[in-house]
C-alpha cells in the first residue's frame, strides 16, 4: 500500500504539472485531475485504516442508542463519555433505521467526509479568489485539493471511525459559507462543528469576530452577525438544555478528566505536542508563512479586501486550534489528532493568497491570447512537491504509519481480550481497564469501567488529575468492585508477568494466560474472593490457557 500511495502521488503530480495550462479552461481535464486527487486521498486513507480507541467508545454509545438503551456507555449509567454528539447521532442512525453495523457506517462516513474536504478545498479557494473580483482560475483550486489530499492527519483519521474528518469538513464549510456571504448557514454549520468537537468553539468565536469586523468596515451589515448567532443558537441551546437534563452536567467526562489538572502541567505537555507537529509539517507551515508575509507586504484594495480578510480568518483559525491543543496538553493518539484541520487550512490559505495577489496580473489587457506567465509553473510544481513531502512524512514519520500500526495491533489484541472476557464471564460482570472502548468492542454484556475517568463521572470530576487523565483507584477497587481488572492498555505481553499493580494489591490476585498458538501472554486481576471461579470460567476458552505463576 505504501508503494501504491507513492506511485499515485507521482502520477498525479506529473499530470497536474503537464496539464496545468489546460485546467482553467478545460472542464473535462479538471474533473479528471480532481478524480485522480480523490483517488490519492482514498489510497492515503486506506494506508492507515485503523479504528481508534475513542471511536470504539463512540460505537458503544451508538449501539446503545440504536438498541433503545439511550446515549450511555454502560446501561443504566448516565455519563457523557463522548465529545462528538453530532457524529454519534450520525453513525447511530443507519443501525437504528436498517440494522447496519455501526463501525462500518462510521468508517464509510469518515472516508466520505475526508474526500469532501479535498473537494471543498478546491471550491473554497475559488470562492475566495472570486471575492477579489478576479477572473475565474479554477486551476489553483486543484492545487489546494492536491495539498489537502496529502495531509497526513486527515488521512490517518479518515477511515478511523472518529469524528475528525467531519470536523475538518465543517471547519472548511464554515469558511465557505462566510465567503459566499451566507452568515445564517455559517452559524448553523458552526453549531454542527461545536457539536462534533469542542474545538469548534474556536471556529465559532473567530467566525463571529470576523463578521463583526466586516460590519465595522461596512463589508457586511450587522444583521449578518445577528443571523450568524441565531443560526448557531437555534441548535446549541436545545443541545445544552438536553445535556443538562439528561447528564446533569455541561462538561463531558472526557473534558473534565483532561482539563482538571494544573494549567502549567497541561501547557508543558502541549508544547512538545505542537513542536512534533511542526517538525512533521514543515512544508505546510512554510507555505502558510510565505503566504502571510506576502499578504503583509503587498497591499491591495477594493474588492480584494474581503478576500484578504477571509484568508486571515483561515490563518487565525489554524493558530487558534494550535493554541487550544497546547493549552489542552495535546492528545495521546498518533498523528496529532487535535491539529488535523491545520494543514488543510494552511493549504487553502496559501493557495488563495497566490490567487488574490496575482489577480491584477490576470486582468491586464494583452494583444495576444492570454498565456500563463512562466512563474506560474511554480504553482503546480510547488503544490505537488509539498504534497509529496507530506506523503513521505506520513509514511516515514515514527508518529504516523509505524505508530498507527502499533496502535492497530494493540487495539485488535485488547478487543480479543474483551471478547474472551465477555464470552466466559457472567453477563453484567464489571470489568475495569484503561482502554474501555476496545474491551467493550466484543465484550457483550460486560460493564466496563474506565480507570482514567473518560466514561466515569466520579473519576473525571473528583479524581486525581495528572498528565491529562484522572484516576481514583480507591473508588474503582472499593466502590465499583470490578470482578476482573485488565491492567494493560497495550495488548499482549511477550512474557509471563506475575507482578501485580500496587493499586490492586491485597484485594486482587494475578492470573496469567497464554494465548494459544502464540508466544504471547495476558495477565488479568480477578478479585481475590472470586479468583478461583473466575479463573475456571476464563480457562474454558479455547484461545487462552491458564498458566499459574511460579511460586
């Protein structure tokens, strides 16, 4: 698959560069190149194609909604263990209506949303350039689409089952609505963005400030700002009212668990997160920096002022999302999930800057048929070169393909462990672990307790906060009293591990099992007074064989 992605990029780059002069005027060629760009995006997504732990948590909620249990992780426990309400409802609908598999629906929707980001980048650039009253130049929109298709974060999370592609799509759609002077639609879309990811609040605030600034400059009326706010509130107010009524909290448990620690420690975690992203995305950052400097140095007037303001909005959104990621302490997942919208935003802003600042060159009369200046050949070469760098980084960066493969292996192994526990423990058994989504994926009727509080209100709000997670093992052991604790969040071990985590010592014992036919082991902690019966139940499984620890 790696070779397929690289070859797809090479073929696309060659065609874009060779046909660049025809892409403005030949709609057929333009559609063909965009189709190839979507093909590159699809292959790029399939290269990773790994369902995330957060997505598995959402799947459990979606199944419970579709099956009539309500938006809960464990039946009977009203905990908002998700931050992606709109995505949750969207992926629950096919199961509720047709009995479709939630995971399949989520992966398909995610891939489609990522492809939508590629197309919307094309349209957004052309819409911004049109705001400068420039002659249509759809070719430069193709350059933005190519760059977006190569963005590693979007590709990693495209087929992950998570809400990331939808959120990126909504961010771009808000910008498009503002560029099209549809403030009410922008307000509705920004409400959807907030209901898809908490970072949508950044987009909402910046969009409102941009409209207010445009009203002060007489580019929009104040009614545009009013329409924007009303379009957002018509969805957000009922959402907040329902959240309080059902969960008795305005802040979801994952956010409470993540943000409950000291701000200084969160920022200390966030800076390395941002610096790692910057190191891997130097091409996009360089493109954004050059574009921003060009905007500052070259002044334009008239209709181009609104186009320039839209570009600055894209830059401000990228910076705002980066700042939120730092203050939130980053994210434990691979490929900088919180910053996935930044490369597409920089790609659109950079390409749109070129279109706006060179618009006057295209409008000058000439006695000869219009020909592209030689310098414009740099546009497809630069775009395709940066896209190639992004593709290679996604393949060779240790934070991307290699880590995603490890992530996939660990998730698959934990899902196997959860399926084994769910099949051989009594229905309704309480199990604790650090990866509740994977354990519950095939866990049947298990009640899974997240020891880091992402699906438990007490731990999230009243536990000890450290490093972006919350813990309260005394509560887990003595109040929730799981029948089995799964101490690992990394799948199988390569050797028998008989030491017990001190937080479980005394009330739990260690039971080690060999994965039949493999050199791998798994250790679980059954509750001491139930250890004999639990081990007997689990030893019935044909895939795991109990091996006592040496005395």
